[in-house]
């Protein structure tokens, strides 16, 4: 995001417009026409910046932190200059922006399921809340936690940034550092021990199985025949192995490799809405905690 020249240019123009507005307020030269012009220009530049954040899958946490700092600076400039407009504006914007920053960065972040890789538990169009403090507190999506650090555990529904693209993925955590993960005939082996599977249902289209490993269990989906060759992966230090519950339709560690510890954002905790298409009505029938 901060390597995108268009985003950086929009940010620079926004800072310039903000500085111009503060200058005019202090010099008492701000009239309705100038304020409207600055407002429209700032809104246009902000929309460009938001669009660039969206297409680059950027992290809004850093942007919200910068916005909070700017609001606080405006407030203090107002106090120092004894300007009531700057004080009111800075204080009025700081409180909601900083509150959104804290909640979204350290508490919960909304996320929409983009693919069917976690069927049957999670489906395309599910809107979920990501618990951002599951593995510690940090501002950026990628990086080490500065407080309350905790390592991912087997069976966690993890949200992370994979090593090959800057887009959040959601998968099931299967292997920890030092584990040897095997995959043969649609069955997972952890350090040579198979994960228990119990048949739930089978049809011409799919087979549903309940997998149990240590203290975690989940329902997985497989299609087609058995795998024709074994696969084995040794998980390196500070990395983890993840897979989708829809085993035959998932881009996961079998294809893009292991996930670094610092790339975990949190865990999928709650489905709060399902919206399958723009012409569909939102549904709350699937609302509930994620298993």
C-alpha cells in the first residue's frame, strides 16, 4: 500500500489540502467558497486513496492511526492558537476515528468469505468477524505482536496473509513448526499419525467427514476418488501448515507453501450475515460461532 505511488500522491495532496485549510482558518481567510472547494477536492482525493487501498488489499489500521494522529494535531493546534473551530473539529473527528482504529485493529475486523475453500463450514458470501487479538496485539496485519502474543493452535480457523499475495486468506491450521504433514488418499497424517475421520454422509457429488485431532474437530468435504500419490511436508521453524476444509477445492499450503508466524491476523470467530450476490437479500440464517 505505501509502495503505491498513486496512493502516496493522494495522501500528499490530502495533507496539502488539510494544511491549506488550517492556514486559512488561522489567518481568518476561509470563506464558504474556499471551504466547499477544499471539501470537494479532499473528498475526491480520499476516494482515490480508498480505492487504491482496496485494490492493493491494504491495511486500514495504519491509515486509521495516521488519521487519528492528524485529528489530534489539529486539536492541539487549536488549543495553542486558541482557535475554537480547530479545537472543535479536531476533537470531534479524533474520538470516532480513534475508536474505529482501536476496535478494528485490536478487537474485530469484518471479512467476507471470497471462495468455497472452507465449505461446508464457511460458504461464499458469509460475512464474518475476525478476532484480531487471538494471537496478540499489533497494528499492521503483518508483523510481530507487541503484547499478549500467543501462537496458533491445531484446528484454528486462521485468517492470514499468504506468502504469495497481499490478500487475506482463511483456512484451517493443520501443522505447527517441526511437524511432518502427510496427505494420502484424502487423509491427513501429522507426524505419522492419521487424523481420525468419521463418515457423515456421501453422495455422487460429495462426501462429508468429521475430522477429530487433539481438542479440535471439524466437518470437511471431499469429492472425486482417492489421491494417487502421497504428499509430505516438513514444517520449518516459525511457520505453519494450513488447509481448506473443502479439501479438493482449496489453494493452501499444499500449493503456496507455509505461512510465517507473523503473517497471522487472527481467527474467524463469528458469522454475522450471509449475502451471496448483489441481487440477493442478506440472510441471517447462518449466523453463529465458527467451529
